[in-house]
């Protein structure tokens, strides 16, 4: 390490050129020694000099070519770390299975670190964007996915839902039952909406759905179908009556995302004030069912 640091002033931005320079100097030591000795003693022989010069030149070229080839895997690793675009086994990957030296150890170590880092990043991304209890998107993941929609899909309706009397579920039947009810509603919403729609847990007992490319009436129909099925196949019961939800719907056309969600939330609370188990739209704030 000391020698590496001591020679860092030689081509400081290129390890390859630094090694080439040191090899060039080292391979010319015999020639320089012979030349100095010959000139000092007057016993230099032209034939021997030219033979030694030719051998030195050939040896230098071979040494530089060999070192360049040996450094190639390290340069590939450096490029991969700089660009972060080399995939395991993908284009540009190098097969070092036959090697058993330091470069193979370095190469394998870097790729293990890359795989571990990539997995950690993926796990963190899932943890940051997915609700751990229900397995669907959380608020952050929902906003990220909606914001990533192409312009052609940035219109539709937002619906914010709230489980009616959910506090009683937790208080009277326990938090385990409350968690089960949350998972059950998340499952119903995921199963009974389209692949183009986006479902997420908004927080607590609230859920949000983006109905892609629909108007308020169509979004309300979709929620009515879910509510109707929950009557026949309840996700839980309170006082022997099926658990229901209230909802608020607001249309969104590319533009004020936050404002549209705020209006949907206001429509939700209007539905709860009107007696729950219904859906209100933000346009007229009147029950849709």
C-alpha cells in the first residue's frame, strides 16, 4: 500500500498507465545498465547493443500487452460499479470460473456485493411502498404509482373508503380480528377491481382506489358491486350485521392530484355524516347508494 501511494503521482487517474510506466522502466534497466557500462569502459559492442535493444523492445511490448489483458477484468468491474447496469450473467459479464487467483476472488466478491446490494435495494423499495399488514400498496407506493402513469392514463376517479365502525371491531373483538378485516377488505378490493386500477391502504382503516379511465358514475357502480358482495359474503360482522364501508369519489384529470384526493376525502366524510354504508361523489356530495 505504501508503494501504491508513493507512486500515485505517476498518472494519478490511470492505474493501467502507471503500471505500464513502471514496467517500461523496469524492462529497460538491463539495456541502460549495459549502455552506461559500455560507454564508461569503452567496451560496448554494436551487435550486442542492438541485440539487447531489440530484446528489450520485444519484452516491453509483450509485458505491456500481458498486463493490459490481466487488468481487463478489473476495469470491467470498475465500469460495472460506475454504471450499475451490469446484470449477473448479462451482456458484458466475464466467465472467470477457470481462474483461481486474486482477480477471481476480487471479481466474485464484487458480484456478491452487487447481488446483496441489489436485493437490499429491492427489499427496501418493497418495504417503503407496500403495506406490511395487507400486502397491497401503502400511501407512498400509491402516490408513486399514480405519478408514474403515462399522460394517456392520467384521468379517472379516486375513491377513498373507510370501514364503518371499525373501532368497534378492535374494541369488541380484538386487534387480531381488526387486522383480519383489513386484510380481507384489501383482498376484496384487489380481486374485484381491474388490473388497470390501483388499490392501496391509505392509512388506518382507510383505503384508496384509482379507477383508471372512468367517470364518477362508473366508479360508484364498481364500489356498489363490492359492497353488494360484502352483504352476501361478509368480511366480518358487528352486532350480527355485515361490516360495511363508506366511500367518497372524485374525478381526476391530469393536473391537481392532491386536490382531487382532498375532494374525495371530503366526499367520504359526507357519506359518513349521511349515515355510513354509502358512497358520495365530490361533485354533488349526494349518496350514490
